[in-house]
C-alpha cells in the first residue's frame, strides 16, 4: 500500500500533523520515530531541564483561543484536557512535563505512530518516495520531515574534539568545582549552562563571534531570554566572569590545561587563554544523511536547515516537506516557526497546503457579506482573539477574498504563499484583504525601557503606521497586486475595536478599496 503522507518524527510537529490527518480522516498516513516514546528530544533537552516556553494557566479569560497567546506548549486540539496548562502551574515548566504531555496527546488523539522505527534511507526513484524504516520499505506520495534539528552543530575549529558538547557535558555543578570554564556559544543553551555553573566555578567566559541579542528587545524568542541571563550581571558588575566577543581560532592541550587561541572582535588583539574545561553550546542542525542522491535536499543558513518554498517544501525535491523547528528556515530569527507556539499553526497551514495539493480541497473558509461593514466586523472580531496571527506575526495572515460580489474569510494563510498563488479556486481573487499582526519597522533597534524614546499614542488613527508595538495591518490586493495598506492604531490591551480609533478608519479603507479609490 502506498501512503499519502509519511511523517518522520513523533515530536510536537509530527504529532500535530498526525492529529490533524487523523481527525480529517481522508488520507492514509503514518508517523514513524526511532525512539520508543513520543517527544524523545525532551527526555534529554534542555540539559538543565527548564523550558523557556511560557505556561500561564491564569489569564483572566475563559476563551481557549485567546488563552493560546499565553500558552506556548499546547498543541492544537478540540479536547480541553489536552491543554498543557492543565499539567503544571510553573511559568517555565520542567521538560519532563512536556514528555508526559506529548505521550498523552499522542494517545488521546489516536495518532498512528510506529515507535522504535528508525529511518535509515529515503529515496525517490520515480514519483513516489521509498523509505527504509527498520526492516520495512514504505512507499509514500509525500514525506514530511519533522525530526527537528537532530544533530549538534560543530563549528570548524581546529581542536574542537577537545570540547565537551552540550549533549554530553556534565550538568552537575559540583563537577566543575574551582575550575576555569569556557563556553563557546552565545545562545540560550550557553547562558543556561553558565547560570547553572556560576556558584561552583572560579571563572566562566562565554564566547562567540556574534553580538548577544536580547529577546525582550528583538521580540524574537530564540534570542537570549531574561530567565537565562543572570550571568550578564556577573560580567557587567565585574564579578570575575566575562562575555568575549570574537573567534576561537584553535584549541590545544598544554601543561596548563586547554590553551584557547582567541581573536577579539572589538580590538586588534589575539591571545592564548587557559581553561580547565571548554564546553560547546553551538546549537543544532538538520541531519540530511538518510537522503540518497535521488532526493537529497539543498541546505540553507550555513547548511543548518533545508531550503524551503513558501509551502515548506524542499526547493529541489518535489513532495518533500518540513515541519516543526525545521520550518524556521522560512522566518529565521524573525518570527516563531522554531518553537511549538509558532509551528503548531504552521503545521495546521501545512495540512491545508497538503489537502489542496494532493486532495484538491479548497482552503477552509466561511462566507461574509461583501460589504465594508461586514468585512470590517469580521476582521475586528478575529484580530481581537486570534492566537495564530499573534504568534506567527508577519508570517501567517487571514485573507478576506472578494469575487463576483461574494466574500469568504480564510484563516491562517502563509503570507508568501498567498502572494504567489492566492486562495481562490482559480488563483488570485478580484479583491483580497490580507490581515496580519506585525511590529513596526526597526522595532528591534529601540530600547523599550528608554523613556526618552518617543512613541505614537495608542488608539490614535493616522499615525498607526509609525507604531513599533504589535498591531494589525490590512493590505488590499487586487488580482494579486498590492494596492494599499492600512495600519490599525496600537492598543495597550490589544483590543482593536474602538469605534472611532479602529472600526471607522478600517471600514473607510475597505469601502475605498472596493470602490476602486
């Protein structure tokens, strides 16, 4: 039997897609995973076991859609018991809770998963894929890779074999008693490790060629999170530790321990620094080794991710798709596809892409009266609740398509996908209003805590295009061509329904667009 879809990986993305396919009931699919349990990544990572994805059970609202804005761990389900917020009250939960949650999700959603099933080879000798899974060869019309970034990224530093990797290093602070430690890397895993070891080491240096970027400033949750940045205090307040900006040129062993040749970025200086231990927290990368020459995907971003189209399909292997953290190649260090609270919506969009591609199914939509008042009301109601556009800012959009005097409301369409192919049965509609939530330009260059930096007043129409904070943007397209853009005024409570500030200006914009003005 030939499967419609074979999903490789039973982590959050693979389970999310499996649950959607199972609930839909129209396609033959199978999820396979080499481990014996779902979500095996979380049985080991993060090494110090604290997730940095927030969990907020108490929001003051009983709206499940709105609450997903503050629940970064749940997968999408109609089952109210499958909310991660029911599993723990911890704001930053223990990773073991995620392991239990994913096991329950897989069971209750009845996802068809084969565990203990390693994929050793993927080929595409013709229009079908052949996948070696254990002792079996499975055939499928499409393959969706949801394995995550499953191998550690090892930079080409001479002597890097002397480095203890994030996967194997000890996490017991007592093992570092009175030692000088260098941590290579400036991401959350590096600072998570530094925070954990500060009490027992004599000195910690965190080093790398890139600037430390703080998530509270950039709005990218993969940058350094405040929960991991206690170490920065010890550096800036002259408490022995340091952050080194520059490049590790080589690592050698000598009589004093590990000799690290370091070239500083902000000064014309190269020095040899000595440490007892060097730890590598240099991130993860996609492992393409199971793909043979008939379907080996091209890579991007320094070879760390597969290169993808706006449908999360390989740019050079038709029918090979990617889900989960791998899909962040499309919005790398911009939006949220690298994290559960972002890619759960991308997976739902991917499911709709697959249904449109392989089943001829239209993008789901609901009818709306084709009047400015009705379209405005539908947009305002949606933007005040949506979690998908909130989490996937600038990447997913709602599209109100107007053709032949009728209008339909389509939710969670990838922006780039709509720009290329539209959502109508024949492509682009006569008129389309594309609704996103977005930060303002250069928002990451403004210190949000500097009260000397002026900002536009909230609920003030006419200046909304200068808003730095997250706010709705509505773009009018006619037969695929962008004609006009309208920004809704930002609002502290994220409610964009004030009659004079939000509703009337948007309705006037829609009316003018439909009238051809």
